[in-house]
C-alpha cells in the first residue's frame, strides 16, 4: 500500500526486555512507510521515562519485565497521559492479565506468536482510535463465572505451593488444617487440568493467576471477590 509523502508516520515506542524480540519489532516497523520506531525501553520504569520524552502515538508494551511490569507501566503512563494508546504484548493465550491490561486502559492486546500477522493492522487500528482485542480473548473476558474459577482461598494455597511450601507448612501459614490444604490442592489440580503441584504452579504463573515477581496474588477474571 502506498502512502503519500505528506503523511505523518505513526510514531512507536517498543518496550520489551528481550533484545532479539525488539529487533524483530523494529524490522517489521521499519518496512512500513507510515510507521516510525522512535524509541525502545527494556523495563517499565524506562517505558515511563521514554514516553514522557518521546510522546509516541502508539506504545507496544510487554507484560513481563523487570522492576515494573507492563500492566503497572501502562497504569503509570495513562495516569499522566490519559490519551496514551498502548498495545499489550504477551506470550500466553488466555492470560488472566488480559483483564487487568484492559482495565488499565490498554487499547490493544496481542499474542507475541501473532505479531507478524497482526501487529501492523493492530497499530493502525489503535492509532485511529479503535480498540483491538482478539475475539477469543474478548469472549473469555466477558464470559460468566464457570466451574474452573479458582476461589480466593485456592489462590492463596496456590501461591504457597508456588513458593515451594509443603501442605503442612501451608496449613500453618494459612491457619487451616492439613486436610483442608490437601482438599484445596486437589481442587486446584482439577480446575487447572494440572498433572501435579509443580505443573499447577507453572500454569498459574503463565496465566497470570499468581505473580511471584510482584509478590502479589492476581484474581482469576471469573472469580468472584
């Protein structure tokens, strides 16, 4: 598609802590006449500083980064710049953090595996003022609570499991019986379709149900408070 010479390119800030991934993003953007990569950042704090100085039209924001994750960086940027247009990038489909990203004001949400196919169209749509969220993720976010929703207590137990605690230790920490812990673990494995405790912890981290880096628990979008 040809663009007239007077067209002002869409300025883009790329935020990701993996150099090779940023190089891939840069390569795709550089091939487009209507886009220009104006900056890169590797952490959430760098993203905020870069946004302040560059004021890009669109920001591509990875979710998992050191010092400040992409969700918190999105919140911080939009607190100062409510009109900021941010596209969240993630590795995992069905990521619980999708809901947090959208609530934080993200205008787009993309799986990294789909970037080469959908990145350019998503950038253009978001720049034009539209929100761009894949249909399967949107449906998951608006679907009613289902049988696989983890309860608040189950998430507390799962966090302890991910920290490497035994059932006995979890029982002491949460002031419940060891049998109750075992029952919760059994339910967790069933709801996550996990083969064992370690598998459950890995799945929970991947989906954003728990976040060890931030030392906080994240609610499942279908979970009632």
